[in-house]
């Protein structure tokens, strides 16, 4: 199975299992300690699941932050989960969705890293398709430009130049894969 097949055939089922019986779309309150809910996803599927969960949360948070006037409609259409903590449901940086399970030994770093490129290609294709079909007033190219310069997403080249170990981090690899997927997408596709 590849990540495209996983996303279209299995992700929603795994997401429902991950969220459990919760009647609210919030998760992540204890993510830094136990990645609660991840134990309900088969270990073999976790790299796929985590990347799909990452980009699902990423697009939701980006819409909320940068396209607030469109967010209510987006939320009605998607009902995406919220990665948060605290009583006020403050949002975590979605990078933790990828990095913390590696740190906790719940997913293989190499297996997750191997899925970053195809995962970001899938993300770009899904965002383009979603905006084209459901929210055509938001140009995908504009969305991606805004997303890649968001301070919670972007890893400035200067940071990588000053600390070479950053380039090997999951956060940096995910950002680089996202940049490549956007660049490699057919310009007509995301225009």
C-alpha cells in the first residue's frame, strides 16, 4: 500500500479509531507525553496515518489563521480534528504530530521520513482539488504561498545554515518535502 491508497481507503477509519468515542474534535492535550489515541492505529499504518493527520491539521490551522472569513464554511465541509491543549483549546504546532511519536518510539523515524515526499505530494494534490471543487475563491497558489511563509511552518534557510543538525530533523524534512511538492506540482494545477 502507498500513502495515496492509504489516504483514500483507510485514513478515515483510522482517524475515527484514533479519535475514539470523543464527541468533540479535539486531541493532543497529552500528546507530548503519551500520544494518546495513536495506540488505536496499527503500527504498520502509523507513518501513513501521522503524515495524513499532520497535513489535515495543518490545512485546518492555516485556514483558521489566514482565511478566517472562509473558515466557517471550511469547517462545515471538513470537520477536521483540532490539535490543541488547555481549557481554551490553544493550538499546538502541527509539527509535533510527526516528531513526538518518533521521540516516544511509537513510529520508526526512517519509515515516517520515507513517506514525507509522497505525503506532501498527496497534500498538495488534495488541497488543490478541495479548493477547486469546494472553495474556488481561494487560489491554491495563494494558499501555498501563505502556508510556506507561516512562522509555524517555515524553517528559514538561515537556521539550517547555522545548525546543520536541523536539516536532519523531521520538522525540516517535512518542510522541505512540502516546498518540493509545491514546486513540482504542475503550475496550471495550483494556479
